[in-house]
C-alpha cells in the first residue's frame, strides 16, 4: 500500500520511445520543482516503448525516490497513458507534460498560480510553436477551431500537453479514444473553471515525433463523440426522437396529401414516387424514435455499470510500494 501522506503536486509524463530525452527532462523538472514551495511526485508512464526508455526510467527512479514509473503492457496510446498516470497520482494539483522536451518545466509556476487563483484547469497555449507549418501547425489550427466551435469553449491550443488540473477534475472524468485533448471542454460542461496561459514551446532535439496524419481524423471523429456527450449523453432520446419526430411528421403530411388526392380528387397515386417517399419517411421516423428509446436504456445501463480501465499495467516501480505490481 502507498503511504497516506499526499504530495502537493503530481507530474504525469507519458513516455513512448523517448530514451534520449528522459535524463535531461528529469533534470529540468527537478530543477523547476526545487524552486517551488510544494512537495511533488513525478510519474512517468511508459506506454509500451520498445527502445531503452523503461531501463532509463528505472535508473532514474533508483536515484530519485520521488519518481514513480508505470509500465503498460503495450502501446495503448497517449490518452490511456495519461489515464494511468491520473489514476495513480495523489497530488492536489496534477500537471501533465510531454516527454519530448518541447514543453518547458519552467512554466510550472504559471500553471500553479492560475490554479491558486481559483481555476480548476489551466491549459497551455503554445503561441510560438516550433513545429512544421503544414504537417503540425495547420492541422492543429483547424482542429482547435473546430473543437472551439462545436464545444462553445474557446481555447487556442487544445493539443498542448502542458496542463494543470485540480485533482477532483481528473478523478471525475473517464478517458478513452483521443479524449485527453477534450478534457477542458468536458470539464467546463461539468461546471469546472477553465483558463489558458501562454507557455514556452521548444523544438524537438532527440527522437521522432509520434504525430501521424491519421490522428487528425481520429480527433475529428472523437469531436463528434464529445459533442454528443456534452449535449445529449444523458438524454439521447431528445436528439434521436427529434429527428424521428420531424421525419415522421413530414412523412405523415405527405401521406395525408396523397390521401386527399386519392379519395377526394380521385387521382391515382399508386405509381408516384412521392408515395414511396412518404412511407419511407414514416418508417425512418419510427426507427429513429425507437433508436432513441434504446439509447436511453443503454445510457442508464452504462451509468450503473462497473467502469473498465482502458489500459493494463505490467509493472510499477515505486519506492513507496512494498512490492512491485
């Protein structure tokens, strides 16, 4: 069991094939935290690295008992790695950052200051990004605009990993897919206060970027999920039922019009495409209403079900544990 004394800060760093960056990153974090009046723990989550990252992390942990290392059994993705770190973190304030040295630990005081001012989430804004324009900055700009438009929560940089959270925020949100970038939007919908601060961004010196063009597509698809969750997660019948009601009403109106022509004006309607359209719309309307009712049942079952984690831990290296998991 872990000791009951909780640190003030928990620093969560997902790691995937970043062996060359880990030692300098650890030094920078320790240097930054030594200037704070806060106790801290540093949690590295090895997300299935196939290079020497885990070996380097274990060596770091031997010399620094503030370091905790969680090794996942495979590469589950950044969201899952963050979720594992958040679940293990015990600090009152939790800060996440990348392991590629592009986030600057010297920005920790800015984030903490905003938390102390009363905000629940402080998101970093990489105003002067050191990434390529076409492959990174342009897709990021489009993605940030779309997320802000659909969620109605304006942030300049949803993709910045450097963020600070109150503990109750990350303990209240269930992550999956690429949902880590949507935490501010989800949390704001739950009543938490969100702000952003300008942070330093540095060019990558070692290793390769893990960004792929397909991630942008996954983010857009997850955005649709988030929009649904924010607006209709507890009342799906209101969206499916509304679509079904409108579709069905149009079908009924067309049916009444055709009935008027057939029985009052005595015009034949058997070969008219409008008849097929009316029947189709009424059937689709009924299907949407039924889908909404089934979704209501599934939502209720989901909220009553046992939560399943999106990651599997292979090993935990922590000096405060009596044995390794």
